[in-house]
């Protein structure tokens, strides 16, 4: 009986700090999980001149496809923050990862808009068909993810 009480005396002072470090996403967890899946689907769709997002990410674009630096940066950021950090934040429920997800998804949203713009108005290569469906779908999904993470990190219930 004494061991149980001593364990309780050790755990009780740690509880407020542990609760402060954690988030409870509630119903937003489903929205974030669906957005992560949509980001994975967007990586399979065409982004730049027929090259899909995963091909751009791993440098496996078809020969002759000219891909600028901005879509490559967007591919890395969207995968890192939109998929990896978001999934890790959902699994661990750590506030720091949720905050990193909010900041990273916000930055990735800006890079997605630059990637779309670069496919529409660049003089470095011949004008192509413009941004692919995957690029646009990824950008819209990142906007939703950014709002979800910002709401989660700055609203403590």
C-alpha cells in the first residue's frame, strides 16, 4: 500500500506539466488525418509538365521535363510538414509538433502558391500546360491543414 501512495506522490506533481505539453485534437484529428491522405494522393497526381509530386520529390522526373527550384522546395516542404509532421503530431499529441505543423504548413502553403505561380508565369522555360491537378490539390489541402493546426495550437480548451 505504501508503494502505491509513493508512486502517486511522484506522479501528481508531473500531471499539470504533462497536460500542458499535450493537445486534444478531438474531431479535428479526423480532418487532419483525411488531409494527410489527400496530400499523399496529391503526390501521385501530375504536378509539373506531367511529372507527379513523388517524382519531383525524389528527382525521378521523366527526361526532358524542366522542373524549377520552387516546385522541388514545395515537394519537400509539403511532404515534410503536410504528411510527416502532421502525422507525428496526431500520433504523439505533443503541442510542440502541432505548433511545428502549423508553422510548417503555413510556409508550405506559401511555397505552393509560388510553385503554382512559377508554372504559369516563368520565362526560364517554354510555357507549358500550367500547374497540374496534384499541385493545386496539394495547395488547397495545405490551406486546410494550416487552419486546423493554427486553431489547435492557439486555442487551448
